C-alpha cells in the first residue's frame, strides 16, 4: 500500500547566488540532491533573479545511495543543511555509508 511521504526539510542553505535562495532559506517546493554519487544540490540554479520565500523546501529525492541516511533513494532525515562547495550547493548532512 502506498503511503503519504513527509519530506525532510531544508533547514538552511548558504548559496545566496541560487535563484531559489532567500535569506539563507530555500523556497523551492522540493529539491533533488545528487549529482551521481556526489551530494550536490541538483536543483541549484545560479541567477540574479530570486523568488520570494513562500514555503520551506523539502528534499523530494536523493540520488546519493552511498549516504548513510539514504533509504531507497530517499532521504530519511528530518532535515538537512545545504552549504557551499566550489560555488555549488552541497548537502552538509551527507555521511558516507
Ligand atoms: S542551492 Fe539547492 S537548497 Fe540551496 S537555494 Fe538553491 S535549490 Fe535550494
Ligand atoms: S543526508 Fe544523505 S540521503 Fe539525505 S539528502 Fe543529504 S546526501 Fe541525501
């Protein structure tokens, strides 16, 4: 039987250059983490145009199956933090399994 899934929350994001960032929060409805096995934010979109914060993003999917918190290609945490690596968003909650 299918269940309603509660998404992990993106508690903060340090990537001010991303179009989805507003005051260190992400306002995409849901983001995808994972550039192959690297825990990068796949929804990152560099732009000088920024939307407004209407809601806090959730982690809709995570492709990083080598993370300890990954369960069936979904994140099992209550929340994650996104930081910066080489000017790209990276899941700082990632722990190698
Ligand atoms: S880098 Fe990812 S988590 Fe951060 S604001 Fe952009 S889409 Fe959201
Ligand atoms: S904590 Fe792990 S499973 Fe969750 S989003 Fe980050 S890399 Fe993916």
